[in-house]
């Protein structure tokens, strides 16, 4: 599954079995503040949230952004891997 950046909507999305999981952000001073993440209720507990957040990290890195994790789940995913230390505050 691929994470898409919807710049016009200030969010990243991932389609899963016809459902959409999202990470919303606010852009300030070329830094993304990752404020909210959501996986549809019937898809929770299957690892899609982690896949969505890590895919978001990879996508924003490719696009040259740094980010601040505001959402508690996004913070938790970022903390679990040293890979994201230089990109996610």
C-alpha cells in the first residue's frame, strides 16, 4: 500500500480495502506538524496505523520536509525507531 500526499488537503492518505487512513498536518516554516492520524475502525489492530505513519515519514522525507509529531500515536511510532530521529521532532 502506498501513502499519497494530498497537499491541497494538508494530509497523507493510504487506501486499504476501499477505506482511507489519514495523517493530517499543518505546514509552518517548511516544517510539517503532524497533528492527527486515523485508521478506519474496522481496520484497527492490524498494523495499518504503523504502516501509514512510517509511509508518511518516508514520503515527507522524499519531499525534503522535516516534521514535528504532535499526535501521540505518531510520536510513539517515531520513538520506536532511530531511523526517524533526524527527521521527526
